[in-house]
């Protein structure tokens, strides 16, 4: 069950967040299937407009779309947090949410909510005041379809460093 949260002030996605996500995701100017089999382009952009026949993007399109996509995830992250995060925490949590989703009760696990309807461990720890524990909990997200992925662990290590900075 969702707890009532104070609304954090909305803010534009920082250039540091965009740069981190682009560095972590890597860039492909042409569509490809990611490790989960989802059609992807740019720096991890997906959606109904990304298919095998999506025309190649320019680097400027990648940056613009990544920033737009991240804004939606950052807004979702801020709605789940009971207090204003540091810039490093917000960058980390937005990057993680972009990678794993925000989650939805009854539908999917993600940064905010689990399929069970509970808040994620990251959000639960953060909202209880355990900020370091919240940063450490990102290491729970290192699997795809139940299989450990070293590349995700490497990504979480970089996100963790941003989180504690």
C-alpha cells in the first residue's frame, strides 16, 4: 500500500544525469534488441516508436530523447521519496528507474513499487532515513530474467558511487 508522501519540488533533469545515463547505457544510432529482447535505440530508448525499422538517430537526437525519457523517470522517483534527495542520490535513482522502471502494484517490480504492491527496498530504506542503505540496495538490481549480469553489477557500482557522492 502506498504511503502518503510530501511532493518534492519538480526539477529539470541535470546534465550530469543525462551524461551518466548515456555513458552507462552506451549509444547505438540504429535499433537493436537489448538483453531482454526489447527494441532499443540511442541510449536505451524504448517504446512503441522504436522498432527494427526505426531510422538511424543523430547524436543530438540521442541526447534530446534521453533527456525527455529521463524527465519522466525522475518525476516518478521524486513522487516516491519522502524527502528531497541530494543531486547524487537523484542522479542514481533516476538512472536506476530508467534502467528497471518505476514499478507498478500488480504489474511489475521497479524503483518505487514492487509487483506485490509494497514499496521497493530502496524507497523503504530512503524514506526511513537510511540513505546509505538505500544506495546499497541498488545492488539488488543485477539480474535479467533471474540471471546475474556482470554488466549490470558494473553499472550499479558506478551508480552507487554517484549515490554516495
